[in-house]
């Protein structure tokens, strides 16, 4: 009997990987105790001995990439990415959180703060307030730059609670935008003719065409900044600059960004009758459903695999494997 | 910064400053797709320093050129993802006909 290589056997597909290896390459199988096949097969020569090319060329990547938007509102977005690797998807997630610039209050010049909240805590709270300003219209402010109308937004907060009146809550709508720049004067060594302020605006920001239609301000008007008792007052000026989330989380544009891999639920054998009903009941997110086969028989089918949260209820405590839970390594959803 | 041997240009370690897993993992992925690469990997010597060491060993070509090509590929891949994403979002907005949502249209 002549020796035949296992790869030349009649039932092995040529040029492609055999099915069980294809599952290992593209799917993470989630067993009851731990997931297996999690390592990505990136190396271009991984299957060279079998004659299969594992490389992903630029053309094939561009052809296979698909993006589908599920939901898009002003504050949230949910979309699917198909045909991309986990390393790129994670890089996008990390960049969204840490490296997309926004505007946030950085320097706070305190004139008067007699409230119960200390200066630095109040300044920290002001920094976390989200601002309605497009960072593309601004430049970064570095240490030796002077603050001018192209890199700073100036806000003013001047509130006081009169004696005899009830406690006053200072909300974010009291932050007034000063398009003409800072109003506080710096102390000059010589009493010169014109005192300098803390910013050098050459022109007022509301004369600039970008801000003419949309005045700058805070995004939400009802954020509580501080609470004042009778006789207390706050007077301060806040300067907002452009920054990225890596430096301080106040500059992160997203509340958070996350992804998960597309779940696949495979029924290893036909599940009928009472077993089918038990399986459907086990799943807390209704992944399975009952399909009526003729003569009153019931069969379990996978109705909604996308909802699977990997709670593993369907594979826990079962004697023989009925369900296999898998994740696709190149399909990322939310 | 490249640490390598003067005689053997096909293997060297590149030390990048101000980078982290974001770039290093993506570059490792694109490097692996190149058939000239025999081995590639990255490590972060200490999480407090912002440094990444990328090791490239090739089948003969200078490691510097292979890394440059991989970075170029990565840039083109990201550009393609961006254009696909923009097109998909524009199509979605056009089909949804949202009038009351105030999003910048130059996004």
C-alpha cells in the first residue's frame, strides 16, 4: 500500500484549510471552564507546509472590510466591523478613549471663593464639565504660547448668595462665555498706560465666522458645580484649552468605548421535545427558540445568537455537549 | 532607535518612544502578514516608561525596510477603514432622514 500524505487524502480540501483547522483559525471556542483557540494565527507562513497562504494583503483587506451602522444618535453610536483583526479594533478603541482631542477647562483664575468647596476641588469639577466646542477649530496651547483666541476659550462664573436667602445651587448654565477674552488684569511692574489681561485676544471670538452661528458654551446646562449658603460667593475665570485623554481623562471625548466579538451558537445535535423546552428556559437572554415540527414535535433552534452574553448556562451541568459557544475572531460588534 | 548588528541587517530591535500597545500591536499584525518576516514581536520594558521594543527578524531583507513597509501598510489600512466608515455613516444618515439631530455635517 503506497504511502499517501494526509493532505492528499481524497476528503481533504486542497488549497483551503480542513474544516476543523478553519474553526481554530477563525473562531474562539468558549468551553465551560475557559475559552480555547484564543491565539490569533497572524503569521503569514503558519500553514505553509499545507500549501495554504495565511497572509492578509492590503487588497484583500480592503475588499473584505465591511462596516454596518446599527444605531447613530447625537450621544451614542453602535456599529459592526467585519473582516478586521482584534489588534486593529483594539487600537481604534484605545485611540477613541485616549487620543481624540477635545476642549476642557484647564486654568482657573480665582478671584473670590467663599463657598465650602476648596479652590482646587472646584477647579477640578470645572475641568470635568463637557464643553460644546469643536476642537478642530482650535490649536494646542503649549507652555510658551500666549493664550489667544485661536487656542483658548474663556468662561466666567460670578455667583453670590445674599444673606437671608435660601441656599443657592450653582449649575453649569451660570458659566458665561467671554468672547472678548480675559477680563482680569495682570499686575504690571510699572504702571503703564494699558494694563494687560491674562489672555491676548487680537479679536473677539464671536466676530470669527466659525463661532458666529454656534456660540460656545457647556453641553449640559444642569450640571451642579457648587452649592452656596447665605453670604457666600464665587467669582472666577476659567480658561479652556485643547488636550487629549492620555494627559487627563477630562479631555477624553467618550464616556467609554467597547467592543465584543460576534457570538455564534451551534447546536451539536438535534434537541427535541422536553429537552428543547429546558434549553430555551435556561438562557436568560432568549438566544434559543422553539420551532414546531410536524405532529406536535418541538425542536430547539438558535433564534438570536447576537444577544448571547456568554453566561454559559446552556453548557453548565450537562452530561453530554449539546451546544457549542463560539466567537468570531474578525467580526466586532457592540 | 534601532539596535542591531552592523554586519547582519536582517534582524534588529526598534525602540520607539511615546508609543504603547495601540501602535505596537497593530504594527506587529501588519508585520506578520509580510512574507519576508521570519519573526516579529513587541514588548514593553516597563509600563511607567512610554517605550516599546519591536523585534523584527527577516529572511534576508534589511529589517528597517520591512518595518517601514509594514507601517506604510498600516497607514493605508487605517485610511481605508476611515473612508469605509465615513461612507457607511453618510449612507446611514441619508437613509434614516434624521432632521432633529444636531450633528456637525463636516464630521
